[in-house]
């Protein structure tokens, strides 16, 4: 291998190392600092607890007047490999909506992938926000009465 080949091999190796370091840093960076007690922070806490498998604690963030329970969380399915991105939020009085994008990637550098948006509905419960409805990873709570 000549001098040009060696230089090219070193340059490619450096680029690969930089790409791996960038990927590791992006995957391990902490989430955004959200105002404590905000709807966004409630959803972030809920998603972290579900991701970590602490479903009992996650269920504490569900609307106590709602139909979903910790048993429903145990029945739900969510891909733990997804990256979660806050898209937007809206607060109107005692109700709030938080939209999260779940970003799924394939391969070591995330070349292929897709994303799915989920909207979390929240209501005020005293001095805190709680998640209402049938939030991810639950799509149907068996005890939810059918509307009709």
C-alpha cells in the first residue's frame, strides 16, 4: 500500500471512530430539563418509568378516575429501543396535551428507521398533572367503558 492508500485508510478509520463516538454521545445524552410539575415533565417521568419497567410507579401518574390500571400497563407493549422526542405541548386550563415522537432506527448508524407520534392527554388532579385516556403503551384498557 502506497502513501496515498495509507492516508486514505487513516482518514476512513478516523471518520468511523468519530461516527461511533457521535452515536454513543447522542444515545446517552440526558433528556431536556423540563419544569417540574409540568405536563411535559409528567409525560417524561411516565415514559422513563415505563422504559425502566417500574410499572407500579408509572401507574401512579395515570388519572385515578380513569379506567387504565397497572395491570393494563403489564399488558401493553412498547419497544424499549425507541428514542423519544418531545414534539409539542398545549395547556388549556386544567387540560393539557403533549405530543411525543417515538423514533425507531435500524442498523448501527440509524440509516433506516421510522417514527410514530403519540399524543398524551393530561388533566389536573389537585396540584399535579395526571395522564388520562389510554396512553402508550396501552391502546385498550379492558375496563374502559365503550362509548356509544
